[in-house]
C-alpha cells in the first residue's frame, strides 16, 4: 500500500466515524479473563474473573461498559470462542433495547475475530448494520486499567450494562472530532505505560479525579500540555522499541504513530 493509499484510508475512516450516522467502536479483548493460582504443591490453575467489553460512540462519547460475570463461564468449554459469542449476543440485545435513533449503522471492531460472530447474530434483524475491522491499532482495551472502571467490573455480582460518557464534559469546550483525538491519545498512552500516563494526566497526582468523571478536570491550557506530554510518551516508547531515531521522523509520521497507523513502519 502506498503512502497516498494509507492517507486515503485514514481520511475515509475518520469521515465514516463522523458522518451523520451512528458508529460504534467495539473492543472485546477483556471479556474472558482469568487469574493464576498456585496451590500448596506449587501446581498452577486458572480461575475466571469478571470481564467486560467496551463500546464507544465517537460522536457523543457514549460508552457502554458491558460487564460479563464469571457465572457466564460455569460448566462451559471452549471459553475463548464462547467469549466472542457472548459479546455478539450482548451486542445484539443492546441494539434491540435502545432507541431506534441511537442504533448504530456501523460497528467497527478492534479485533478481527469478532466480525464473523457479529455477522451471524445481526444478519437477520439488523442486516443494515455495516461491520468492519478498525484499520488502525486502537488500544481501547487499556481502559480496563482505569481504577474506577476496574472496580466496577471486579465488584459486579451479575452480568450488566453500565452507561457512561468517555468524554466526561469535554464537549462543552471542544468538538467531538477533537474529543475523539484526545481519547485516542489517552488510551494509546495508557497502553504504552499506565503509570506514566496517569502521572501525566493527573499532573504528578496534583489533580484528583472526581467521583462523576473518568478523567481529571483540567483547563484548556492544562489539557494542551497533557496531550503533548502523552504524545511524547507514545512516540518515545515506539521509537525505543523499534530502534528508530525520533529526530528523523516527520510530523506526519509522529501523528501516524500516535493514532496507531503504524503498518508503514
């Protein structure tokens, strides 16, 4: 693929996301999770724990946290495959019970393994919903590292859906396109290094996160600085990992690294 084709892919993807139609981004990475236990004889065993999948509406910031309780795995086999089936089933139910105007016209998945399962579950009643794989590496799964979300998942006593807004109140001061760009930078930084990213977000723990928000309540100037520092964290880590001289990168290449458009490197 040429650079022009990749740039076209990027523009096309963003145009789809911010079209007038509702688009969902779905990540199923953390649906089936286990902990490893060691018994007195040093034998290792895995024990399922609560998991979740995430759905983000990039236009509104609407965030569906679908918690999957461990009871879902009781007496079941082929749990990795079952996790994808559960995700498709719960997604179909979610679509069924929300207002028709809020139903997605397209679902973008972060992992290719979900496409066939969604196709199977949606092909009858919701065949109008387009399905596609995200063309970039978008580590939405990093959200599970957030203490607030992790506690909601771990402490849940049943399978349930929690509706939040991943943008907090950002849309009061910035556009939804800018909010989505900020979201990409944050999850990419959390995926790179949770501790360093949170240190940047909270300005070395000098700013606390309120009970009703997922992110610190920063001023416009503070957000500008935080986003620059998060981008630097992502790019430095990428260059170190791939033995690339950061000084040789163009602004376009740096932007591609930040948004996960890294197949050209």
